[in-house]
C-alpha cells in the first residue's frame, strides 16, 4: 500500500512521528513474522521544498503534493492547539495551496485521512462538506462555527465517511494509522497495537473536559453551572431555560451551535463525568452513585457508561 503524508510547515511533531512509527512497525512485524501483507510505502509530500516541524526539526519533503498518487493521503496536525494560533495558520499561503491540492485530489475520489488539527485543514479545503467527521474535542465549537456544512461527531475517535477518514485529538494519529493498517490486515493491526501498547479508544468522551467547552459561550456556561448543581434531580427544560435567562428554543439552538447536542444530552455528559469521578474516588456502590447523578437504578447508568465511554464499571474503577 502506498501512503503519502502531507508535511506542512509547523507540523505537529508527535502526530507525524506516531503515524510514521505505526507504519514502520507494521513493516518490521510483517518481515519478522513473514506475514502475507504488502509493505507500506510511505512518502512525505508537501507544497514547499523546505518544512520544519513545530519544534523546529527539518522534514525532508520527497514529493510535491499535487503529483502524489498514493492509495492514501494522510494529513497530520499542525502544531496549533488554540484558536488564537490556529486561525492565522489556516490563512497561510502554504496551507491555502495544500487545501487546493486536497480539493483536487478529493474530487477524484482519492482516499484522504486527517487527524487532530489536520481535520481543520481538510475542512478548510471544503472536502468535508456534507460528510461526517470528528476533530480535536476542545476545538469542536470553533469547528462547528467555521464549517457548518460538516456533520461533526466530535465524541467519536474515528469517523469514516466515503473516501474520507478523520480522527480526534493528538494521539488519535495512532488510531488513524492503525485503521489504515487494518484495511490491509486486521491481524497485523492487532499485532502493531500490542507491540506499541495501544488500547482501544472508540470514543473521545472519556477525555473531554466539559467546562472547557461550555465556557466558550456565556449562555451555555450559565446552563452548565445550573445543571451541575442539580445532577441528582430530574431534568426540566423549562427550569433550565429559566435559570439560563432565555427561552427553551434559544437554549436548545445555542447548545446545538456550541456543543452540537441538546441540553438533555449535555446533562447526560455531566452525569457520566460525575459518575466516573465517584467510581474512581469512592467505594460507593453503583446503585448509590446512580442516585447521586439522577438515575433510578444502576442498570441505566451502566448502560450509559458503556454507550458513552465504550467501557464498563469494572474497567473504569480499575483506572483509578
């Protein structure tokens, strides 16, 4: 399988390195175990001849992006972690040139994958319009505002939509690379994950800091503050809107715009967050914890934890 990796100036060192390491390890294991899997031929491509990582290391660009014809083009993250640095980076000339090349390649239905901030580059090109995608969880609000045509599913670690694949924050570069290896050989992908000690991470939900997202909007922050104080009580949209100083319709619309979910769904996120904390830090039973976060029984909470985190109660407690 031929793979092109896009190296833009200021590329995120960890993202680029982990993608390369996954495919190198896959090739090494294939040779060592004599597996019947074609090698992964990796080429660094770009729109400039000279590129440096965000930490200042030189990257040898071997081929121009507009001449690339590999099976997959992978877009690692830029080393920008906050809107203040990301938005100016997306306006750079090299990024605009890369977006034009990505659009042309996607129009030919070529396979394109991106992780973390790389999903912003892909969205900036227009490639993700009308497609499902995920992105870095703490920048989901900015992503929604900037790219309303993308169907964002930011709780997921990986999203495949047609010939496009996107992955969540930072170390999801590993998940993305393993997904591509899995297309060639599920057995090899499992082996690489074991050698690199990579756990299954189907969701970003377990890593999201709810406060960070809600504080990006005053109305949502008021709702979040009210909800946290009433997790043990039943949820009432009428009371929630009144506490936030707005109408039910406006609250629901703003929650969708900022967080991409309904008020009730966000309350469920807060309940899961609180339940996980109690499971890790107390010896209370599941039934007791369920009552403390607004559920009538432990069965409901157990199901919700499994749905949101991809893990059960015992697994959560073992992480403490």
